[in-house]
């Protein structure tokens, strides 16, 4: 039987014990019915896997004793998605959950000329990322940056391969054919209504390769998941 994994954001490396916060304690003790002596795992979201034993099964402040820790290698290559958030929050929350499960290491909310939503509840979205990380048995929490204007992103010294998916009838490669396996990747996904022509031109000037995700027009969040999946398939 697999051991349950709990997020320990503030655990101190090398600590002998750890006290879970109240929501995590309730889930551990009341939902999973863990008691003193039961083994569990902790993840700090930074690549460390902690083996632990429940020493105090208090439902509001469960304490575990750390019995060992292992450093898990970081995922290679690194894949990041810069995506314009939609007005419908639930659609972007769905995207974040699926992107984490597929293995994306970074998400950048992109502000474009047609972006519908430039603000979001960071704490709620981080909770979604944590839940998806634990559910998919990963040990690194993807980095969710603050909203970033497209022009600012263009000015960064980014390494690796860079792609922009857009709907204009230009000649484009399919993403699966364009991706070079093993290289860090930054993928741009536009808002509903697509990137504006001048934004596409700007991205091309900065070396982004234009790609298509297929023959059908996709919603923003669907395009994001498809892009994540194709990049993961190329790096299999």
C-alpha cells in the first residue's frame, strides 16, 4: 500500500520532527484515520522526500517524527507555460491542475492586449498546484509567477527553445515536430481571440518559433493542456 504524501512547505531541512498545519492534520487524522506509529511521507515542494512516523495524532496539530530524507532529482528538461488567463477562473484552475499532473515546472500568467483577467487569487491557485503535485506523486512544486506583460517576458534572457502558438494563417510547424527533445522549453499560449498580430510579430523578432497545435481551434485552457502533452510526449 502506498504511503500518503503531505505538503510541508515550511519544514526545516534536517529537522527531527514536523507539526502539520490544521487542515493537513485534519485530513491526515480524521479523513485518512492515521494514528500514532503510522508511516507517512512529506514533500517540501523543493525536491526533498521525507519519511516520517506519526508521533502525536492530534487532529489539529499532528506531529510526525522524521526518520529519513531523500533528495529527488529535478525534472529535466524544464518546461514552462506562459498563458493568458481567461475571465472564467474555473477553466484556468482546471488548466493548472492538468499542467502540473503532466509535469510542467513553471506557469506564467501572461498579460496581452486581449487578456481578460490580469489578477487572480494566488493563494487559491497555489493550493491547486500543491494538490495536483501530491496527487501525481511529484516532489517539485511548479513555480507560479505573478502576471507578466508580454513585452516584459520578451525582454528576458531566456534559455532553451521558445514557441508561440497562434491562429493566423501563416506557415507553421506542428509543435510535436518542432520540439527538440531534452531542451528546456518556454511555450506561449494566447487569450481567447488569439494574440494580436503585432504581438506575434514581436515574439518572432525575439526568436519564438510559431507552431500549430492541430487543425481545430482550441480554447485557451485546452490549448495549454494540449501543448503540455505534446511537449511531454516529445521528451518521453
